[in-house]
C-alpha cells in the first residue's frame, strides 16, 4: 500500500469556474490498485503556490506519490514543470519519456508536453497533462511501476521487482 496526493493546477478550477475532471480521472485510474488517495487539492497556475503544496505534501504529510495534472503545456501560465523542478532533489526522466512515447502514438501534440518527474525526500512527484483523456493514457503507463518506485524509495525494491518482471532480481 502506498499513499497518493492529487494536485490539480488550474486557474479556472481554483476559482470555481470549471469543474475538475482530471483529478477525478487520476483517482478512478487508481481504483483497484495498491494506492490510497490521502490528499487532493486544486491550486492556481502560480509557481510558488504549486511548489509550496508539493513541499507540504512531501515534507510534512509524507505522501509517497504526488500526481499533478495541468500546467505542463506551452501556455504562458503553464508553470507546473518549473515549480516541480524548483523543489525536487532527483529527476526521474524515464517516467515523462514513457508517457510522451505512449501519447505520441495517439497524437503528435504529445511532444509539446513539458511534464517532469522527480523525487523530494521519499515522495515521487509526477506531472500529468491537464486533459482527462491524456490523464487516463498516462496513468496506464505509470500505474504498473508505482509500487516498485515506492518500495525502491523505501529501500525494499527486490520484492516488487520480482512481481513486475516475474523473476527474482537483485539491484
């Protein structure tokens, strides 16, 4: 079991002008998995607000996996990757690379995603796009590796690697 925080980044969602559909899409994707959603919040497209929430959930709440949605494109107010990069200690580039690779098979605009992933303390932070459809596609990519990622960050990687790959495996 691991804990998850869902952070939706949306000016309109934060102001109550638009219903968040991407946050619930993340939650639905986690149904039936080992994940327990323990945090959910909507913040505006403001670098400092995003970074502060990521720090609180990582440092104070000890959330294992923080999944953001929104703010990863080319619009002037899309600053989620910059906020994430400002607080992570290690990058995990394979996660956004895998998401873009899968998404590129469906739409060429996937190459415009600036999503990043990284670790702060014992929390894995992953940026997802803002559209519910893209969220579902990206969740399909990352969901199988999240238990292993969490166990690795906890120093328990061998057990989960065996389950993922079907073979006993030492790191």
